[in-house]
C-alpha cells in the first residue's frame, strides 16, 4: 500500500485540478489548515468551489486565494467579517458566487454526503430567505426544509496527530469541521502537527479513522 | 417598576438570574456573552459553544490563551472540569435536537408571535451571513432575546410583523430590554417587569401591541 | 442540581411508566445493560415499546421481559436467533408487534431523533419488502427511501465509565448503539462499571457528553 | 478450467486473492468470514465490522476473549494495531457512504442484473430478520457474493429474476461459486472462470441465462 505520508505540502495538494470542489476545515483560525491553503495557492489550481465556514480573513490564506481570482464559488455560513475585504470586493464585483448556508445545515449537509444520505429534513431556516425555493414539509406539527448533501473532490483539514494509516486525533475546538469534511470528500488531505507510530493512538480515542484519510503532511508550527 | 432603565449589565444580570439550576445554555455572540459574568457557581450552568464544546470556561488571558480553544465569537476561552469536545455536526445536532435548555440571543426585531430577526438587515447591498443564528433560533428549548427596546430612531423592535428578514419563526420565549421584560405566550405578549419610567401603557403605545399586564 | 447518580438500579428504572417507549443498547451481550433490564423486569412496567437490535436471547433479560408479556411492540433489525424462542412464540401467537428495520436505518433513525432531523432519504432497503409503503425518491440517479426518526421516552444503555456530570466513555465494540440512543430519549439511564471524579475523563475522549445523560448507576461485574 | 469444483476453502482463497492491496473490507456472517484466513499481511487489508470497529483482528481464543470485543457474528475477536472504534451510526455511515471497498456476502439468489436476495426465504411463516444485510448490499463500492451455485434440489441460484425477497437491487459485482466465477456487467453476466466439469455451456443450461464467456 503506498504510504499516506507526503513529504511536502506542495506535492500533497498538487493533485487538485482546476474546477475542483474543495472543503477547507477550520472555524476562525482553530483547525484551519494554513499550510495546505498556502500550498493550494502556490500550486495554482483555479475556478475552485470552496466549502468553508467563512470566506477568508485579512490578506492571507483563503482571502488571498479569493484575491487571486481562483475561487468561482464559495459555500459558507458567515462570509461577512471585519476583515473579509477581498471576498467583499469580489462579491460586489460579481466575480464570485456565494451560497450562504446556516452553520448547522452546513455541518449536517457535509455529514450527509459522507454518510450516503440523499437528503434530510432540517428545522433550521424554515420560513427564512435561505429556504426560498426549497421543498418544505410539516412533520408531526413541526416545519422542515429539505437539505441536500454537500460532496467535495478534496477536503483540506488540520488535525493534531496522525498515524501512518491516517487515523487522526484533534485538539480542543480545532476539531470542528475536520471529522465531517474528511468523510465527504473523495480525497482528504490532512495537515498534522505530529506523526506517530501505528498503535500509538488509543483505538478508543481516534476521532477520524484512517479509511477517510488519503494524505498526511506534517507541518510543525 | 421604579428606578432607572436597566443598564446592559443589569439586563445580563436579570437573564443570569432567570437561568435555572443545572441548565445547558448557549450564549450568542455580542451582548448575550456578558450573561456569563453573572452566573453563579451554585447555578451549575453548563455553557455550550457551537464550535464544539460543552463546559466552556471564562475568557482566557495571558498564558491561558490557546489558539485551538476558542468560542463561537472566536475569542480564546478556557476549559472547566467536566468539559467535552465534539465535532461540528455533533455540536449542531445537540443544538437542533432540542438538548440545550436556553439560547440567549441578540435581535434586530422580535414579532408578537415570537418570530426572530437577527441575521440580516435586509439592506439591498448587505452581504448575507448567518453563522449559527438560525440553528440556535430553532434548536434550544427556550430562546431568550436581549436587546434595546428601540432602534436609534426610536422605533420599537417588538413588532406585529417582522420587517427584517426572519431568522426563525415562533421561536422566542422571552425578551429582556432596558425598559421591560416580555414573555411570548399563546395568549399574546405579556409584560412581566417594567423599569425606569416605562409603564405597560407606554409600552403599548410604543409597540402598538395589545400587551398583557403581568407586572406584579 | 440533583445528582445524576442513583444508588440502586430499581430506583433508577422505577420512573419508567407503562406504555413507555424504551431503547435498550447493546449488540449481542456487548453493551447490553443487563442490570437495568433486570431492574425493568422487577419494576413491572408493561405495554412497552422496545427498541433494540435484537429481540432477546435465551430466558433472561429482554427475552424474559417478552416472556412476561410486558412488550407490546419491538423495533429491531434481527429478531430471529437460535435462542429467541420467547420472541418467536409471542410473535407467532400474535401477542407482539414487530417492526423490522435494517440495522443501519435503525442506527440512523435513532441518530436523526437525537439530532432534530425530521426524516432522511436512505439508500438502504430501496426496492425491498422493508420499504413497502414508504416514500421513495431518485436523487442524482440513485434511489432512496424516506426514513423517519425514532424517538424514545427512555434509553437504557451501558457504558464503561461515567463522571457525576454524566460524561461517558465506552469500551471497544460495547459502544455500539449507546451514544446514539443517549441522544434520542427524553431520559437516558446508564449502567456503568465505574464512576470517576469530575475532571478524570479527558475532554477529548468523552464520547457521550453529560447533557444526554439523566441517571447513572454503578454496577460492578 | 480443469480439476474439481472449488471447495469452500478454495472459494475463500479465490476471494481473498482478488482483494486489492490496502482495501477496506467487510466480511459477512457465515462463509464470507473464512476469507480472512487467506488474506496475507502484504495485502494490508483492513477489516470492518459493522458493530463499530475498523482493523479487526482474528478470532480471540483463551485469555484473549473479551466480551466487549466481538464481531457482527457475535464471535469474540481481537484488535490489530491501528484499529479504531466508533458507534453504530458512524459505522453504518461509513458503510453507506461508500467508504468500504468490498463487502463479501452470502446469498440465496443473485439476479442477472445483480439484485441480491440473502435476508428472507419468503416462507410465509418465517420471522423476518435483516440485520445489516441491506446496508452492506448498497453501501460497499463492490459486493462480492460467495455461494453454492445450486440449491439442494439442484436449481440455479443465479437467476433472471429473484424469486426470494430482495436485499438490494443491482448491487452485486461478482459471484464466487464452486463451479464458476461470474461478473455482473452492464453487458450481462460474464463467466470468468470455470471449475471441475462445468463449462460455459453447462452453466448457460443450468441458469437459463445468455452468459458471456470470458474464460481464458
């Protein structure tokens, strides 16, 4: 079996073609795979659809990817931030398509993709602008909106430790979107702080089993 | 009943005092966060942050700051004993499955039916951004709103019908403002407390709503 | 806050009224809350709807509950076993109602209840007897069956360790249905091998957060 | 091509040999379980058991037996280094989300279109019991079936249309029997190997199907 361990960020992300759908983990800076995003920028893939909770901050990472015109569409819950000026500019200029998804629907739609669910009735967003045009249904007296899975070609996530099989553990609230994104992408590429031996991670503590992981790159802070 | 309108701190204090012992609570970004300053150890309240933690402690300072440990407002926080971590889908499942007792949220408007508007000004050039607001609105067993009763131009923010885009329908149970506290009930909007110079009549005039009077 | 720790099995389960829907964890003997089931038998509640993977084995536990005529309906994936004679007899005599659910749909329907999902489109069972009368839909060329959440009044589960807040960890494949059942019941009662101090369980390792747990009883093997 | 029909052990050996290096595999209860005896360390195959484990090791004996560590057949098993545990919903999500490469299952019948029947005899007095069969049928990227080619009364178990209740539709990719190996393809059922006295013609006669011949 070819090793899942990549020796460079660039070689790990260079498989990502133009027009790919790419999930990027993280909530704020916690769990954000900064090195993988930098690698994606260097690699140069364009016309990307990005799935992330936000739409970039400041002048680096996802914000830079947007500034460089590489992002065709973004699916996120909260694009507008004090320092999301690159997104704001691209959006106002009509250069980027935006799908705003309530954060819980975003997480659940990603999980649904990984779990083989064709769609689900969510209570979130019923009666709001974000449910316009979507199928709704009243079930046992409660109102729901039909939500569809979000699949991706690639997931770029950050974990704390990995073993060579791709088993992952996370750290504190940096766990956030990582475990569900890992299940929803055809290929999952993980930035980790430390690679340990097979057997070093307690089987009870593994959050993402290696079946969901394709490539691991160690990035020391 | 008497005295001055409530300050923001006093509003937070009132909300904190109304949270039952042992409750699981999510405090929204902004003013609601300050409620945590007034929760007592005896209340044994467990705070949830939707980015994947139960048992969140106070804001972190100095050496306590860990970039991997933040709240939904992206502020560094701390752990309390007995806390736990989980991923985003599990965190929102916890919220939407009705397991949280109370969510405390800010608002632009609340309707007489308990519809909440707090995510979008409706301005034509505004970039929409919702975060977890819609999930919190429908998920918790009770939603408490904390807000100023009026806009800067003096219009009431408790209204017959929302004019801002809705976050969730019929989801708010109680509204804390500087002038009064309101319960949303099947019978209508009930005033339970007034502060400063507000009276139930002055609130009826301000809101244009047939408020019910249950001030003591 | 009243303590979640019960000092006896009987006092823990005595809140279960007649006609309750009760989920019982376990797959085979692993994760089966044997003491809680014995307590439920002693307590005497009847006309129960039971949700479990199986329908009892031998002459004890769930099989005895069925033999005693306390179970009105059972929702499970695999009732027929070499030693499910009490169920078989009750079923053939028309004394017990059976809803057979594919195991993955069973787990996902329980999760859906805990997660506030109104229903979901599952690929499992499409075109089979177990989907008869259910709504179906073709999504992106694949066929699905609409499945509904399974809620319960009580969940009786077994975990390895608990702290007084109800945080739980499990052991090996005894984890099985426990974590999802804990989320889907109005009250969750847990049999554990050991109760530890608050703070003794690593927050990264907790599988079921205490928010889902109402009562804990220590049962030493 | 020649020699005797395959024994069960030989069938298991053939299946094992066809599993690609690094595959994630679920072996169904019964005969399919024996495939594990013929997987080599070099294949680096990871076994999934739907009751919540990846990286399952061989059957446990003596002191190794732990009642908390069993497989889907409720047999005590062992851990391999790098194994992991997860709950039932996560385990079936893994299966139904298409993450397993191969499921090996027993069958009563398989149709020419790859429909699988392995959960219910259809007998009017049979108590229905499905377990994880329907999830395995639709979840894995490929489903391999291992079965005797004929019933005790000599009827073919590869059929034009199922007469037993279906477990899943168009889900089987390959069928291993003592007489031959069959691939289910868009063009039809293909015979890739014959054993003992079987020929493609004798199999056509037995099954009544226009089998395609790709025996070497």
